[in-house]
């Protein structure tokens, strides 16, 4: 049977009670507040790939380079995360995989799947009977979480192709492209293709929730990108 392809994420929710979690409190107690930077970067690497990342020799160096902490400290934090249950020691020992039940549950929710049949069997920490409800979020965040990630990727590719992979605001071709809502989503704009356009990362960050007219006026006052 072919292996299901994991869906990487561009974002994931941050629990407002994160620092009240007893495991996080212990991690800070045992490894100092710096450990949160290491753990947060690990979560980013994991969700970027799907629901796990495979440990390899250079990963400690990569995390060290991005956090500024020594590789030996990175390894200590990861060991502590395993001891506390923030990462699965069992899967690490067997497969050199960094993941956890919590990570897998959130990945399933965020990719809009129900059940665990999309997890590779030998990496599945959730069991066979789990049923996970979908997120219930405020309307402002519908686009991020209620659209299946695969569907949003498909829509994004269609928009990029239609616009010839060109930012519709500054004319830049290629590079880091994003899909922008012409009429801002936060103000009621839809996810229909006629309200979506291609924007380079810089223009999209500058436009934010402005209308096109307001953005063009803003650019005129602040200089072009």
C-alpha cells in the first residue's frame, strides 16, 4: 500500500495557556526559559514537514545556528522534552523520530482530517479508535483552519498560475509568493478566486487588511516596495 503523503503546515495555533501547562513549566524549571525557544523551533520544523521530523546528525547544528545556543544544550533540551512527554522517547528510540501525541492530534485537526488513518502506522501514537472534532473558531480565522490545507494549496497554485507567478501589486515575478484577499478577509472578503490575487511576501505584509486603494495610497506616501 502506498504511503500517505504528510501535509506540511504554514502556521499552527499557539495555546494561550501554553505557559500554564505543567510540562512546559517543568521544562522551564529544568532547562531555563531558553528551552522554550528550542521547543518552539522544533514545533515549527515538525509542522512544516507534517506531524514529525526525523532526527539526523546535522539537526542539532541547524537548531543551534537558528537559536544561538550550543549544540550540547539543544541535545539536553530534547532529552528533557522526551522525559517530560513533550516528545515521544519511544518513537525516538525506535525510529529516530521527533513527534508526540499532542503534535499528531493538532496536525489532524489542522489538516481537517478525522480519525488517524492518515498517520503512518508505525509512527501513530494515537491508537485506532480516536475521533477528533474539528476546531470551532471565530469567523475571522475561518480561512486558516476551516479550509482543508490540501485544498488551500490547490487554490493557491491556481491563483499563482492564473497570475503568471507575478505579484499583482509591484510586478515582481517569482520568489516568495502568497495569496492575498483583494477585499480583506477580516472585513468580510470571500475565498472565491475572483477575490484572490498573487502578492509577493513584502507587498502582502505591507497591505495586511488594507483595501487595494488604501494600500496604493500607503505606498505612495511611504515609497514603493
